[in-house]
C-alpha cells in the first residue's frame, strides 16, 4: 500500500506545531498502525531526519499507553486501541491525518506524545480502597453477588488511555472517572469511602482542566474497552447522594 | 540416551571459576518454620524512625508497585520510578491467565506443601527450596490482600471466588479475572501506590529511566536517572535500592514483552558487582501469533488453553506448504505431536510443544509467509472441535481469543486453521539474591521477574503474578527492614566522588551515543542481535552454535559503538536515544546468556542442549554436575569507544542446590 500521512510535529511543549506531510510506500496490510509508523521512522532516520515521537508499550491493547487521533477518530476507525489497529483497515492511496490527543488537561510533550498525569492525580484523590498490606480478612469473608461483581469488572476494564477525553467535544474525563467510581462502588469493600471518594475525585477532575459532561456519549463510543455510558449515571447518583448528605 | 557433551572442564577461555556461594542466609529449622523465624529475627524499625529512612524502587509492576505501596504505608520515605508515563502501564498488566494460591477453597487436596512441590518440580529442580516454600506459604495472603483492595476476581453465583486448574497441575488453585488477571492485579497495586502518593509517603517519578547504580562505602546508595522528557540527568540518594524492573526477553527483539521492557537497570547493577543468576533460563511459549513479516515489532501470546481442543499439524510434504490448508487431504497432514507423543498429544508441556514446532519448520514444513528462508508457523486447527461441539460452543469457550487472532491476522479462525509459533515470553534468570532478596551488593534488593529465585529452569503458568506480589507485598517489606534498621547511613552528598563518577559515566555514555552518527539504526542492531539469540540461544542450543553466537555478538557490539545512528539531542524527549542505551546493554547481556548456556552442559526446563537428551527427545539433566545456581560476576575490560569499559571474562560462582524436602526425579510426561 502507498499512503499519504499528515502528522503533527511539535518539538517541545512550548513550540508551535504543524502538520507535516509524508509519503510512505510499500506498506503491508498486515502491519499494525504503529508498525507502519516504525517503518516511517526507520526511513526518516536513514535520511537523517528525526523520527516521529509517539507512545506505545505493550502493543497488545491492554497497557493503555498508545493513543492517536487518526483522521479525527480516537484510536482510528475500529473499536480497538491504536496498537491493535491494522493497515488493512485503510485503503491504498488513502490520506491519513495523525494527531495527538487534543485536550487542555493533556498537554503535548512532543509530536504525538501527551502528558496524561492528570489521570494519576484523579486516582490519587480517591480512586482506591484503603486496605493496608497485611490487614486483609480472608477473601471469602465478604461474598459479592455475581451481578455486582460482573458490573465492577466491566468498569474495571478501563485502561486509562484517554480516548474518552480525546473524543469528547468538551474534553471531559467523565467516563474515566465514572468507571473507577463504579468499579469500587459496586463492591462491599468500596462502601466506607464511597461518598468521600466521588466528591474528591470530581473536584480534582474539574481542577485539572477537564471539561464538563453533557452526556453526548462520544466517550463510550470511542472507548476501546467498551466501558458503557451508564457508569456516568452511577457517578452522578453517587455525587448527588454525597452532596445531599453533606460531604 | 544421547549425551555427546564435551569435557566438563573445558571453559573455551570464555569464563573463569570463582569461589562458591556457601550461605544464602536462610534460617535453619524445619521448612515450614523458616519464614516465621526470619520475620521474628529481622530487626524492627521504630515507626518514628521510618520516615528518616529512604528507599528507591525502580519499576512499578506487581513487584515494584506492591513494594512501594507497602513500604509507604509502613512510613518509610519511598521514591518510585518507572519509564512509562504512569505506573499503571507496567508490563505485569499484560498477564492473562491467573494467579496461583494454596487456598484449597475447592477442597481438592491442595496445600502449601503441594504448591511448593509443584513449583520445584515444574522448575526442573533448579530452584532454591527455601525461597519456593515461602512463596507458597504467603500465596494465600495475596488473594486476601487483593480482594480487600477491590480486585474483581471471577466469582460464582453464590458470591464466592471461582478457581480453575491451569498449567497441567491436578488441583484448581488458580484465581483469575477473565483473561485480564494481570491487569486487575496491577491496577490494585497501582491504586494502593497512588494512595501513598497522595499521603506523601511515596514520591512518584514517571518517564524516568535508571541508568546507573550509585555505590558508596560498599553499599547501594542511589541511582542516576534520566528524565525522559527534559533529558536532565538526575541524582537520587537513598538508604537502600530495590530493582523491580522486570525481565529481559526483549534481548530477542521479538518477544511477548512490551516495547520498552529492558535489562538496563539490572545490567547496570550487574556491571557494578551484582551477580547475575542463570541468565540462559528463558521460557518460550508455544501458542503465539506468528511473525507476519520483517516489519514485526512484537509477538502476541494467546492462552495455551487453545491446545485443549485445537489439533496441531503441518503438511507432510514441503510442496503443500503454500496451499490452502482446507485443500490438504487428511492423509497428507502430519499431526506431529499426536504422532510423536501418543499419550499426551497436543497437551505436551510448553517446552516440548515449542521445540517440535521449530523442528518441523526447520525441515521446511512450516506454513504461512516466508520469514527469511523458512515459513515459521504451524496450524492449530479447530475444524474437528467445531464438528464435534458445534461452532457456538467453540465460540463460547474461545471467542475472545478467536477475535484477537482475527484482528491481528485478518483471517477467520472459524473458517481457516489458526497459525501459531513459539515466542519468547519470560526469563527465569535475573540478578542473584539471597533469602532476603538482597543481591551480592549490600543494600541492593531485587524482586519479581528481575531476580532469579523461584522458578528454576522453567516457570509454571500462573506463578509469575504470584511471585511478583509475594515479593512486593510480603517478603521484601519484612526483609528490607532488617537492613534499614542499620541506617540511616551517612549522608551522601550529590557531589561526593562516587556519585559524581556514576553521573559522569551516564553523561559520557549519552554523549557518545549521540556523537557516533554512523550508518545503522538502533533497531537494525537490535533485530540482528535478536536473530542471533533466537537462532543459537533459543529453543535448542548446541556448543557449536553458542560459540558462534558469542563471536557474532562481539562483532555486532563492536560495530554498534562505531556505526550506530542516533539522531536528535540529549535535552529533549528522544526515543531513539532511550532505545540505544537499552540495546547497548542487551548486546552485553546476550553474550553472558550464551556463555551461561554454553557452560551448562545439560538440558533442564527451558534450557535444551541438543547434546543432552533422552531417547525420547526430553531434557536430560545432570544433577551430579549441575544442581547449582550459576551466579555470574562481571569483569570489566578496557575497550576503546565503550564508556565505562567493555565486557571481560565473567567469573562463575556456584550456589549448590540442596534438596532436603523434595526428592529429585527426571520429569516424565508419559
């Protein structure tokens, strides 16, 4: 396959970036999208041009490190992570625009690499259950009804990639945050901190510069793990309960 | 028996033999009382003094994340480092199958002793009994801890935890969270860690890579790290250093490891005096998606549960290899595992399944695209299973794996047989540690896959997660306090001679890599190294091949420092520079792995020497000569152009393995 790539190049956080056009030839449809970029980078290196910086690590769709806006869609045209997207999803001769996640809360570090540490700070604000090592009761001490366990699991599948933020017109981190609130809130162990957790996490989310949620659902549609939109209702419910009870 | 090994005293001039390791610091007494005794005898640190003691932890996977959270909770001052953008990306996240624990919730005869026994046997009797027993002993606590954190393990309708059997053992002791057990355990450890960051006990350094170990007064006292965003070379001083930086499978270039997984932290420590244990022990997993071309950047594992219903075959004739497999008649197919191993068939252990796949491909009977001179793939066929169980039942059992396969290969495995091939998955070797998980450098502790200790020559399924969390939550926090109780150590100034020298070495190395401006990219060196390792130090090793590999690696390393091209500068995010440093270390590690494989003139677990096999082609151990841990000491050698010097002749220190509680046997699969 031969392709035209328009890639966002930006030398550093304070530089003004721009889209740069590259022609790539002889691309195999069996390559992953990131392997196609590897090929481009090898060719740039051979020409003495600096390679395009982009993040990836596990390349099996679970670590959450990769993430690109591909022709305007977070992670591209398939419902998967960028690393699991393959070139057979594109046409020979196609022009593909490749940009970093676009959100105020995710500042650009270089080229396609962004800083998602705001997600860590949201978790630090309460996305955990306080259980010191060694203090745990036997694992069978508190049975969990299967429907709750299953819903907790679905929410816990979030990989923290940030596609929800990138896809949202408001650049809201609501789906990410709600997935954690739902995961922990469905479990008996998560109850003691449930109200304090949601209030603290929402406050941090807003302070980090994420936008508000207007229930458009683009987040859930872009999510490579299919986190359902109804986790947002759970968060809103918990937040209302918490505020009403004076948290 | 086939045993055509050369004389055991010949070292080919590749290594020398040093003093043996007499004491691993395990306490005496019955095996089930040792850990309790050690915990009692380990000195305590008064809670008020803990905040004056600092610990650096490199890596945030299960072993590093759990240790950082636990030491933070205890009140120590922890600095946690990872090269990824957040601790939650560490490669523990990719583990699929499950985590073993001797809970005996199924009342099927499991016990701490049975888990201990299975693990020692599975490791082909090359693991240390005392450490493995402790691993089995704390396994049950891990499940309790993870459930308390909110890890959503699979549950039954009654609300209790579900178990499955795994990895060929006869009890159901594996806890799991669908096919994402590693992810869920890691997120649990990550959340515990972030809680401590919020509490101020842990300082978190992301996008930071450790590039050198600081040793002062004979103790590990800190690290030199590069801030990967700004390029700044930073100095971090502490009272103790923990390396939890994972395995080194990426020395093969293609493996199931993450792109960034590397050996740099442990190799830098090895260069500074930490012994490297059993570097040649590598696990090669049989059911991975094959290489599709030269562009391939990594390999993806599929659960080996597929072998329960899939049948493995290749064409009998080479000329059929490029045909549509559905057009190849039954009598023209070679179901080679069923043919060679009629009793175990497709369910032979991982090492055998992997090696036979290589053999049929070497004969020119592999399938799929040509990679180099050979097709590297065998069929895993579900046609019989679909005929027997129906498509719906196959889909219910394996649907997610079939989907993953279809997404990567673009083929529909319900219609066309899957193609699989073995891939490097895990490294049992690592830095040598004693019972306390302390390396041969005082104050340097090593946990998880980064150490060598618990899996011997072969790791059983669902045991890596267990070991990472055992080390991180329960073992290290109890043993490191005995060391920290001697501190705080003398204040070490960032301008002290030892510290400045370590920093200067990193700076020199970075500048050197950027100044070579040669002709070849870092990846081209990495791929060539990977090919050498895979060919000569992969599934089957021979004396001739290993000697050749050592020469090839030395030549490649020499060329690397003369001809690598790393563009860009040191003061920005520079991914080529990061890779270059990692590949430089792999180029040294690869040689040590080959030397270790050359010196071990026996087959055991994942280490198969063609010269040492039974008549059935199984691994033939030589317990009389090789029932020991090979702990290698680095010897520097002056070399032009390599900052910090080249790699001299390593020194072998043997730690004899004594089996007091388990009897040594030849593994049999009949």
